[in-house]
């Protein structure tokens, strides 16, 4: 088991390298010169050259990549071109907020999905089953930025129950003042994972219930509660794997929802960085999100291995 | 009649399928006494497994319609509540399933799967249940049982898994053990070991046993009585020796002729032409008549009643002489086949 963990962590290193290379390339291949965003259009050629040199943008790309990577490894993501503040600090705050939003949405989606999927699987063909499947399809298909706006209209504009934008004043704290800001974006973001988990859990439960060993369990006289324990333990590895990967997508994919709700997370940071051609912020944020995705993948694999005895030898 | 474990009269099991029904079992009568081993012999789809599952009411509840009389240990299985049935499963009647690869929960250890059964039916502590599980693994002769208690099913070979399956079935000392082709999925060399083990344990614990198989050799090895099943009905019943030596029903003779056994050395194996009937459209005729070489017009008209040429033997065939109706003629069953 320990060797497996070490091996998996070592595998993550080349992936991280490749990811950072792609991040770097994409930012530099994209059209537009960052200098344009920093200097006024009428700046003299000397000023442009000087600024270009200051930011290291005059060196060949491979050298720039090497220098950037060298700094990143030491935890130095450089300074933002837009406001001259260290990227790392901004990134920490934003990533924390995004993680808060994504994990709340993930927990919400997972719980809803497990309940609906479980009921649908056990009572296959019933009205509850058809409603759960309908919800799942709707959840996966609805564009969540649109859903977010609908929620804002209903709960903020018409009813006035919840705030439409922001994450509350100052630093995040677990009080109603802050939590009420979290509700709408989290619910909006949870719809996709809820739909996916519903479908997954329903399928897994159906598959498990059709297996021979369920007849064995009934033949032992086990009560429904014990049967449920068996089904849950069999369904857990697949369901948790799907949810873990979804959390990864939520971390990176919340850009639109964060924009709709002006949630100050990585999505908003990226959005601003793209429009300001803020290369250090762009590179740093993309890299951190990608690394979180890789880490979650690793965690999913490890959890799955821990839960399913059949995978332990692999 | 106190030693009667099972009493089935006109037991019928049908499954709802689409618009109609599949008549899996259509009117089966039999008794099983304590310590007796009955073997139900038949080909795939003859209804033998369904009959066996009906005894524990393990057929899919939503689609199954059971009728007739079926009492297991004095309990009315057709009418009992699900709660009552589940209390019966384990301490009174339990089953060994065909495929040990799929019949054990893959994410629970062997020990957990045994102890949960014991804990369900008895007030017993964790360590005592574990001791019982260990003893059971010793009983079914699993080597290094202590280690195997914490093993998962995939870590055991097919033969060991089937032994574990037997241990689970025995965990609450049932009075009636049902075995659904327990050796079919195993290697030939392992089959005979499991068979001997089952017979030994059955005699040791004094259980009644119903054993379902399509393998005549297996039936001859383990049974006291054999019932041959075809298209959802028992078509012949009798003590193992006489039935194996001189089957009465043409289908039973066909089965014997199509199998390698002691009497068949030197002679060619014969197959039965045709295929079993469609159980969705069953008529009130002898179901075997369309495949039978000895069929007569009357066979296609009505279902023959059981005829009893000698005490203890019976067959549903018009060619078999019924002792009660046969007065002057001497019945020479022994020479048939």
C-alpha cells in the first residue's frame, strides 16, 4: 500500500511538469502583448523596451519558462503586472474562496445525488425513479450561469432573501453574514454534480442489486438495514470516484458561476487576469488549479484503493 | 408426520413477463423427511432452481406468483410475512448457491459474512461469533482458517470459496440445507471433494438436504431419492439405486443414455432430439411427448397422472403400469431401458 502511494505521487511529478509547460505555452501563444496592457499606447519605444526587459519578456521563451519554473518551485509566483502585488498572496485568498464554494457545492451535490440515486435504484421504475432521472438529466443539461441568474432574480431581486453578489465583508467567517452569501452560488454549482451523482449511484445500485450475492444475503435472513450496508459499501468506491473528479471540475469550472455572483475566487481572478493580460497571475492560477486537479485525482485513486479490497494488490 | 421437513402439494411458481407468464413450476408434489437427501435432476430451465428458491421464497418478490401448498418445518411459505420468512432463513433453512465467484459479497471478508449471519439470528457477542466462524471454517476443512477469516472472497480459490459459502449456509445450524448446483462451477477434482464434504456434514449434523443438479453422477453420489424434473413438473421419482438402474420415464432414460456413467461403458451415448418446450405456452399434455420416441396420440391430449409400479417409485408416463390399476398383468419395470 505504501509503495503504491509513493509510486502514485511520483507519477504526479511529470504530469505537473507537462501541465506547467502547457500553461506557459498557452498564455504566450495567445494573441496580445502584455506590454499594451501596462503602458499607455503612446509610450516611447525606449520605455517599452525597458519595461520588456524589466519583466524578462525579452528573453527567448524556453529561458522564460526555465526562470519562471525555477521561481515557482521556490514558491515565488512573481508580481502581478496589474497591481504589482505578489501573485501568491492573491492566489491563496482566491483559491481558498473557490475551494470553499466548490467543496460546499460538492458536498451538497453528493448528498442530493446519493439520496436520489439510491431511491431511484432501489425503487426502479417507480414515480420517484422517473422524477430522479428527470432531475438528473435537467441538472446535467441546464447551463449553470443561466440557473444562477434565475436564482438571483427569484431569491435576491423578487424575494430579497439572499444577497446576489460577493462573499460578504472582509475575511471569510462561519457566520450567517457570510454563509448567506455562499448559499446561492453553492446551490447553483451543485446542480451538475448532483445530476451526475444521481445517475451514477442509480446505475451502481441497480447493478449491485442484480448480483447473485444479494440473493445470498437475503438467503441469510438479513434485514433491509444490513442489506443497505452491503449495497452502500459496494457502491462507495465508484460513487466517491465520480464525486472526487467532479470536485476537480468544480474548482476549475466555477469561473462562470463566480462571475455571475461576483464571488472573489480563482474564477474571478482568472477572468480579470485574462482581460488585463496579467501573465504571472494567469500562469500561477492555471498551474495551481491544474495541480489541485492532479492532487484530487491522486486522492480519488487512494480512497478507492482503500475502500475496495480487490484493488489493493494492483 | 413430525419428522416431515418439507411438504409441497401442487406447488406452482410463475413469473410475470411482459403480457403473460412464464410457468416455471407447474404443480409439484413432494415430501422431505429429516436426514433425507432428495436430488432434483433436470436440464437448464426445467424449473429445478426455481423450486429450490421457492422453498425459501427467494425468487424475485415483485415478479413471482406462488400458489399451492408449501410448508417448510410447519411454516406456510406461501403465506408467511416477509419478516417471518427472514427469521426462518438461516436457522431453519439455508442455501448454497451455484457460483461461489459471484455469490459472496466481494467487499466483505469471509469472517464478516459468517458472523453477520450468526449475529442476525442469535444473541451473541462479537468474539463468540468469531469463534463460531472459525469453527465453521474448520468444519468445512479450509486450511489455515484463522487467516482465511480475514480474507476477501477474491483472495480464495473457487473450491475454497465454495467451502466458505457452505460455512455461511451452516452458520446457524439449519435443519434443512438447500444446494443449488453447488459443484457445477468448480473443477472436476474439486467437485468430488465438495460433494463428499457436503454428504459428510449432512450426516454429521443430521440435516435434510435438497440438492439440485443436472449431473447424474453427482445425483448418484449424494442422494437417497431422486426426482426428475421436466418443464416445471416432476416426471419421475424414486430411490436413487433403482431409478439409476431402471428409469421408468422415457425422458429419464434419455438423460441416462446421454450421460457417461457406470452402466454405459462400451455403448454409444445417445442424445435426446429436440429442445425443451417454451414455458410461456404450456399445454395440459405430457410436455415431453413432442420429443418422445414412444409417444402415442393420448400423450398429446392429457397430462398423465403419476403411476406407481412398485412402492416408492412413480412416473408420469402412460407406458408405466400402475400397480393399483394393474390387476392380472405382472409389471416388469426392471427390464425397461
